[in-house]
């Protein structure tokens, strides 16, 4: 298995524009923070094709701590809310970030930040990491546990050394700390249907969800570059929510979640720098996340832009590009 190059994101690159790293603002009081892109697992349903078994990724990224805090403050400054949530949710696992504890601490020092949450599969958790994150000010861990059967858990994570027993110990340690615990399995039809009720029972037993809901069951969704387990037919949203409502009745717990369960509200949004279809002059600054991609920066150095269909475009060159997508200030363009 080929080792992918780890790129330390230069501090002169903007941190708005790329889905793989930086800051993402979707127009609410929740701001996504992506300090790294790596993951130790190769989950068979992964929407971002993360981990050692990735077929589409060509590099991974890690962002300087001061750099990401600086850009977080830029986005936070636009927001009206004084109750922001900083949600650390990478296209891999945030615990691969070497300065994750420092990141949480620095975010906690920002006056507008009321909640700091982190999403992980827990493989890299330890008692010390939990204790350090608690001291740093972490509010909640969204912990992905997709099965309580050890062999099925290994199969779902695509990782033979995945230790479910360790992750369950970590879940209980989180539940006994000041950090709230939300258990967030991905429901993969035909694989872990029988596990979902067991996971609900387990979450309730260990006391997950003191401030927020104890569970956030996720629907398996097919993504263009994500993994597609053989034979799996995704549930429709209608079926998925019906199943959750039936489980709600059985376990007397809220499973159909809404933004207001997390006090997420609409808020001011970072203005778009480009519109779909617009042409822009950009400087190519580095290798893109996925094969065939490059990264570029606009001439005002406001946004980082992913160039697709660009395997032969040279780093350092100036090119004209057409913006193909710009939703939530995540830019995808094609060289002209």
C-alpha cells in the first residue's frame, strides 16, 4: 500500500475554499474546523475514501495551529451569534492532528465560542487524550461506533487491528468525564441492521447524552468518491426516518434529530468570492487532495480553489479557470 505524502499547508494559503482542510462555513452558528485530513481506518462505507486503503487520494494535509485559529477568527468575526460551535470534523479523523489538544484550548479562548465538538471513530483515543481534551475545554465527542460485534466492527472499519473493546472503554471514560458523549453509528443496510438497537441500548446504559442527544444515527449515503460496499442498497430517507421513529418508540429516546437539538441556528455567512460559471485567474500552488487535482489561489489570495482535470498543470503556473462549484465557499474549478 503506497504511503501518501503529507503536506504541511503553507501559512500563505487561504483556509477557505477546500473541502479537505481549513474552515467551512455553511451559514449557521456552527463553524467546521478541519486541521488535518488523515485517518488510520479504512471504513468500507467511508464517504471521503479515507485511510490507508484509499484509491482516490494522492496526498494528506495538516494545517499550522496559528494559521487555522487566525482563519477561524475571521469567520467568527462575521457571525452575529455569540454562541458559536466550533465543530472539528475532518475528512479523516481529527485525532491524527498532532496539536488537537492545543487546538481545542485555543478555540476555547475565543469569546464567541460556546461549544467545541469533535468527531472521531475513537481508535486513537486514550485516557490521557480524553483527560487533556477535557481540561482544554472540549464540550462533546461524537463517537462513531458502528457495531458491538468485534468481528463486524473490524469488517466495517476495514481494519483488522481495530480494537472495539478499547473504543468501548474510551466511550465509558468520556461518559464519566465533563465531555458529553454522542454515539454516532452509520447504518449500513445489510451489514449492521441488527447492531443499531444494541448500540442504542449501549449508549443509554453508559449515560451518553447529558447535554445533547445521546445518539446521532447516520444514514449510509453513496458519494461520488466514497466507498460503496458490495451489495448495499442505501435506504431512502423516508424509510430511514420511519425506522428511526420506530426505534424511538421502542427505546423512548430521541433519534430523529434537528438543528435546534444542538442550538444550531442560521447566521451570517462568508460572502462568495466567485459564482458558478465565472472565470478567474489563479496561481497553481500545490497538489490537490484527489488524483488529477491541483490547488490554486486566486489573485487576491482570498480563496483556495481545487482544480479538477489538472494532472498536467504545473505548480507555480498562472492559469485561467472556470468555477464549476462554489457552494458554501468550497470552490471547484477547471482549467481553461
